C-alpha cells in the first residue's frame, strides 16, 4: 500500500513551498534572474540547496512559478482597474497609470517581469502574459469604440501597440538606478496611451 502524507505533512510542505517562492521572488526583485541561483534562493529561504528540489524539479520550474505568480497579480490588478468605474477612456488612462506606478514602486521585480533576459521557459510565460495584457486593453478599447468615445479601429492591433509602448517606455526607468520624476513619467506615458487609442490626453 502506497504511503499517503497526512494532512499535517501536506500543510507543512505547502507552507515550505510558499516560503520558498516568496524568498525566490525577493531574490529576483533584488538581484535579477541571473543571480537567482538555487543556492542563493536556498540561502534566502534558510534551507539547504538540495531541499529546493523537494518542491521544484529544477531551477527553471521555480523561476516559472515565481514569474507566474508575480505576473498574475499584475494582470489581476490591471483587470480590476480596467473593469472599474468611468467610461472606457478614463479606465484606460487609470489602468496605464496604476500599472506604471506599481512597476516603478517595485522596479526590480517589474524589470524582471518585463524586460530582463530570461531562460526560454520563463520567456514563454512572458509572452503568454503579454497576450493577457493585450486582451485586457483590447476589451476596454472595444468598449470605447462601441460607446463612441474612441474612434473606429481594430482593438487588438491598438492593444498590441499599446502593450508594447507601455513596456518600452518603462524599460529604461526600471533598469537604471537614476532618479526619475515618477509623476511626469506617468503623465507622459498615459498621454501616449490615450493618443495610441485615439483619445484626447
């Protein structure tokens, strides 16, 4: 008869896995993907390097989980803002504003999610999440067109351009330690986003 873990053992393992992912995310945010080795993550979590493999079959699997969790949260926040109050133009402006400010507040993690070099498995996740951002933007743009507050356009094409523009504008500020005027940067970015969709900034 196969051994079955007790509920207490399952909870302990889940808690240990959660702790490991949290610490790994902190390492990525502070030092980047390149420095987030198994040993570095294990040190941060206060465990032996070999113990990491009790929870993840490889460093790549751990990196994918870190990326998925962090990116999923950003998608959720953006989705909530874009589905909030106000017309489509106001929600689009607010969505870009919130996304940019969250990125700039946690620039290390945001740079890792948006632009830092990654291995192929994480790169595939990045592309998948970019599609989710694009879908969210396309939905609110389509609403704006239907409501007559945005000009006729192909929402998916505009959303793809907007997703790329937001990421590109943020790449340099996120990747440098130089001080930036956050309010000015966000104002410029939201103005670009609205012009991209055909709205008046």
